[in-house]
């Protein structure tokens, strides 16, 4: 059952801080500049026309000193407008196409209960562009289970059975396989003026206990490998030609494995945390981006675990609490959400990355280290972007935790992904919301995650509406 009403989270101040940070990124303009605070507040209040007027009226000196901050503010507004582009009348008509008997009173109630996500922009209410589809995912009166759900669950259960029945190595990894894939990134013709240089960043695998032996087989242009960013990329460059799309492509292989830890193993090998360790301090604190351990959130986490003090049981209780309350729904642009964990609580839903960030924040508030990992899931029956977490237990190490995959009434699947992960992953990010390397100047299409690729030229970012990216799995070969 989805619980819609949650304890009030007083996050207005935090919204201001986070949004100001997004506007200020990639600039050396002093943080106390009044215009940034004014624009932040106006965006926060949905007064976009006024915010743009403030920017238009800036002195030329300020505009020259802060081109990336100004561009970020304008991009944030345009992306919010894109996500909230459906008028209430159009949204109501779309709902009635699927459910003709829907009344105005029902629509008002569903908006009030946040089954339909809305935002007021310049005095006019707008529905989120995915709101109608999400309504059938969030409203328990409309949710249906399809035959496809049963087939997909059967595939996962067979995969889990195989993992549990296969001997594992010293790192609890098994079912190693070599994946060969092609990632292509194509920018629309004339999206960039002819003769201008385009830089594109494409995702490549990170190295971990579960991933190894990355090899770039081919690329259609020279590449520069990232050296310092948790977003693992290659950067490629090309000159735009009039009337022609600009294409970037890489072919690569890597080896990946499943990893699973039974609860009994964790309990038997668990040791007390070394709370003075700098890594422990890093992964149990706030990070100034979306992992913000507020008093309200810490109190909520403590309420959930009650008197339990064992981190294995505590993390499991937080996991179960999240997966039992927050169903999956299509997300709005991550870069326009100032505090994602609080957003999940306030709206009572979240996609994979959103619930992962909530889980990480809540277990950190209890003194349990946790961190982000993301990339793609490459299951033969389902391929898509995906985000998950890792939880650290002293005496064991980092343990995969896929919160979103636990949102299933089947106990086998829910339990496995609490402390395990399958072998169909393409992990490219070991953190979120970090700078790319080589550095990208303009605000990314997704300033939180990195899966689709990114590109820019000297005149600005290349938006998602201007390019297409595609990942093709060429082969999956088991390694004996």
C-alpha cells in the first residue's frame, strides 16, 4: 500500500540553497551576487518571466563575467517548462481518453494527493508531461498488473536462482561474462552552426570488483579518456557541417559479474565501524548536493529502525520501508529538483535514482556508509538506464543494493537485490553530480546522472531534443 501523507519536511530553505548552487555552477562570480539570489527565489516561486527580466537587465560586465551561471538559470527554467508543458484541460482530456467516466472532482483529488504532479508557472497551473502515464502507476484504484509483469518476474527469478547456485570467488562474484556493445551519439543536422567545434562525452565502464578488462575496440574519432571524474567517459570532438548530422560512435568490450551476499554471511562477518576512518566520515555525511542529512530525515530514519542497532538489520529496514511506500513513476528532469530525497518523500514516488538517493541519505544518517553507482541494465528482456547504491559493512566491504529492483511483492526478488546485483550491468558512474573530465563548461542535460552522453559547443549545451543516443548490445558471452 502506498502511504501518501508523510511527516512534513521543512525544506524550503534547502530548496533555495540547492537551486542557487545549480545556477552558480561553472562560474567564478562571487557567491554573494544579489542577482543570483533574486533569480533563485523567482524560479522557486514559479515567476519565470520576472526571473528572465532580471537576467536581461544585468549589466554587460556581469553578463560577461558569468555566462555559464546565466545559461544554467535559463536552462533550468526552460527544462521545467518542458517537463510541465500540459495544461489542465489537455491533461483532463488525456485522462478521459483512457477513463471516460473521470469527474472533475476526481481530478482535483488526484492533484491534491500528488498522483498528478503539477507546478504553477507565471500564475498558470501546468501538469507534468508524464503525469497521465504516472497516474496509472501511482493511483492504487487504477494500477493494473499485466501478463508482461509475470513474464519479467519469471526471468528475474531464473537469473537469481542461477546466481545463488553458482560457486562464487573471494569477492562473492560469479557468472562472469564478456559484453561487447556499441554506443552511438548523433547530433541533429544544423543544431550547431557549420564550422563550429563540437565536444561529446560518451560513457565507458568503471573498474570494480564486478567489472574488469575494459577494452575500446573501435571509435570513429580520436578519444580522450577521463582521468579524475567518477563519471567514466571518453571525449570526442568534431566540426559541424551544414545540413549534416554529427555522429560519434564507440565499440567496446568489458567483463562483468553478479555479486550476492546472504544476510547470514553479513551477520557472521560484521565488525564495528572505524568511525575515525576518513572514508567512513565521507560516506556517512552530507555532500552538499542531494545527500543532505537534515534533522527531520534523521528522525524519520530512527523511527523506522526503532531500537535496532545492527547496521545489517537497520539498512534492511530502511530498504523495506522505501520499497513498500514509493512506487516507480516517470521522473522529471533531475537537474530541476533541488533535493531529490525530500522530493521522493513529499511526492510519495520516485524512479530508480531518486529512491537510491533517498536510501543512501537515510542509512548515512544512521552511521552506515553508502554510495551511488549507475549506468545501464542490459538484461536480455529489458535494457534501460539504471541507478542503484552500495552499502558498506565493516568486515565485508561494499555490498550492492538495488532499491528500485526491490519494489516487487515477490520476496525472493526483493531480498536478493537488498544485498546483491545481477550480471547484466554496465556501470559507468561511481558518484553523481560531479564534473566531467575533460571539463564540460555548460550545464549538462542531466547534471546529476550520466548515461545518455553529453555534448556542447562554444555557444552552449546541446540539449536532449537535439541529439539521439543509442546503446546496442552486440554480444554476451559467458566466461568459464
